C-alpha cells in the first residue's frame, strides 16, 4: 500500500538566538513572556500543517489559546497582529488572505523538502522569486533529456576563459558595491530633508538634475506640494492615506520604515511611491529582502526607493 506523503514537516529548526531577536524582545516587552509560547505554537502549527503558512482566523486563535496556560483568544489575536506589524510575518499576506507566512519560512520549507518528488507553493501565497523555485524543476527536465548536470571537470575551462570569468565576477562585485542613487535630489538640514524635485521621482533623474516640465507624475508619486517641505518624523506620523478604497497596510509600512531608522524625507518618498503601502506592492518584497539580509544592506531607505522605482519588475 502506497504511503500518503505528508504536506507539512515532522520538525523545524529554530535559531539559538530566537529569544534575543529584536522583534521577539519588543513583543515580550509589550505582552510579556506569553509571547514565546504563542510564537512556538504558531510555528509548530505552521510547519506541521501546510508546511509554509497557517490560516490565523478566530478559530485558530481559540484553539491555540486552549493549549496555553492563562492565555485567551484575544491575547493570541493581539500578539499575532503585533508580530505582523513588526515584520515577523508578511503583512501583505495577512491583510489579503489572513495567513501567517514569510519569505524565510517558505525558503526553509523548500530546503527541508528538497528530497521530495514534488514540492509546490500556492502561487497566491508565494513570496519567493521565481529563480529560487525553478532550479529543481530544471534539473529534472535536464535529467529526463539525458544531460549530466552533476559532473564538471575542473580542467575544462581554458586559461582565456578563466580570465574572462574572473573579470566578469570583478565587474559584478563593483556594481554591487556601487551606492544606490536616490530618485530625488535631497539636502540634509537638521533632522529632516528638503525634497527639491518631487516630480522627478521614479523617472530616472540623477542628483543635480530636474525632471522636464512636461513630465507627469504617476498616481503614487510624491505630490508637488511636498517640494520645499522639511520632513520630520512628526510630519510622517501625521500622514493619512487617501480614502479611495485601495487595500493598504499603511501603519505596518510606517512602523517598518521607522524600525529601520530611515530618514523622514526618504520615508515620505517611499510612502508616496508605494501608494501609502498598497497591498501587493513592490515595497513589501523590498522589506522582506531587508529582513533576510540580516543587516547587510547598509542603506535600507535607498534600497527601498530603488525597489519601488523599478517599474519593470513585478
């Protein structure tokens, strides 16, 4: 009799510094030690059930609370919302589908199930780029065609080819180390920034250049009234998204920008270009990449601006 393959995992790894994680410590200061029990229960249900996500509805909160001492369903629901706001889980997926997942969780699931014959992620819930999912299928197709993809002699590459490869790697490293250009020219004054060319955002203008007078800003571009304003954190906190019916997570976006200590002027540009944190926008993928970089991205504000300004990407 054939064995039915399990969708979830039998076990999942957890970092040794999980308790000292900045987000976990912040949640514990707000909700106490019960946060650890709630998070461990969530990860156990997540990895043990579907493997890479879990539906966090009211029934889930009630079931989880019944397994914990002195914890109610309201406590669980409040901790879940705080964890989403602070970036422990993807806020876009929670707002759109009421599920808990993240790019790190999905990447860990694929790593743990790489020996399975079939491992699929729901396209509606997938947060990983296509190149992280495709290699396994490409290897299978190559093996079916009789192509050996595992053996590669070291002496195949000639001296000329080796030099060309080294030069290309050197050029790619230089490009990676090149600082990202801001979409607008900015002047640092006191604690804020004066945005001089708000209409040039997203149009490929460089520092010292102004966008042509005929350039029409996109709906998510910064309004012309922002030009000449000194943006402070108090001004950012006072912003309100437009009431146009677009699903957003503006509070979650603003909390993440403040968490990475992004200057107020860059915060305003990111908020405007992302349509005030519209669900499914490119800014959420950029925030996910920031989280998995573990601090390797030194300029998070400029990185997010490059992400939201890259109109060719999905």
